[in-house]
């Protein structure tokens, strides 16, 4: 790989899912798109994994590298958005959704860490829970997002269902340990 080649070279510029999306209030876009880059990152890598034998409940992991001050600013914007966006709406080519979010406790990981959970109402097709953990080490931001679609549920059943960190907790800790070790070399 030459010095001017990036991992994105040759990749499709736009996803076939891209389209106009509105988020209201706009600041809440940070909450919805925590695993997406903002175009300012120097490099980025991501993966999506699914539990064996299923195509639901994806686990997305992303690593984004920024100048350290830019990474700090991105974490600050995300933290402010989570605090301001207890409820918001978005609409795109797939329909309209209303979202609630709540900040959760997060273990001490990296230099700055944030965890939150969202619940999106997807019209008549049900709900989707998302659990997001974001950790900054120097100029690197690592994000783990787990989504659990539920389909339609009664309000009583929905009130009892709140995903908590599970197997991804160890994956996140290992990822941050690796990033921290790489930053120190």
C-alpha cells in the first residue's frame, strides 16, 4: 500500500441506502449516527457482525482516527447531544420514527467513555433497541453499537425489555486495550 492510499480507496462512495434524512432536533443526529464518521476523520474502519444463524441484532464496531483535539470535540458534541435528546424524531426513505434515549453507566475505559441506549418506534413494524458504547483514547474513537429489533410489542411487554451490555462488554474492553497499547507505541 502506498503512502497516499487509504482503506476507502476503491470503495463505493455512497450506499444504496443513502437518501435524504431529517432529524429533529438536528443536534440529535449525533445520537443517531454515533458509529458514522463526520468526514473529518483521518482514517476509519468498521465491521458489522450478527449472532450465528440470524440476520437480526447486528453488532457494529467502528474505529475513527482524528487529531486528538478533534476527537475530544466529537466526544463533547456526542455527550451534549445525548443529554439534550431524551426524545427526538427522524424520517428517511424507509419511514418516520420517534426515538427516546437515556445515558447509562459505563465502565472506566480509555480516556473518555459514554454509553447510552435508544428505543426507536418504527411505525407499525415495531421497535428497535440500540445500545451504544463510545470510548476515546487519544485521537481514536471506538464505538460499539448493538441493535435489537423487537417487532410489535404491547406497552407492558416493551416496558420490561431493556437490553443491557452482555458479551460485547468484553469485546469493547479488549478493543480499547488494543487501541491504548497501539497509541503508546
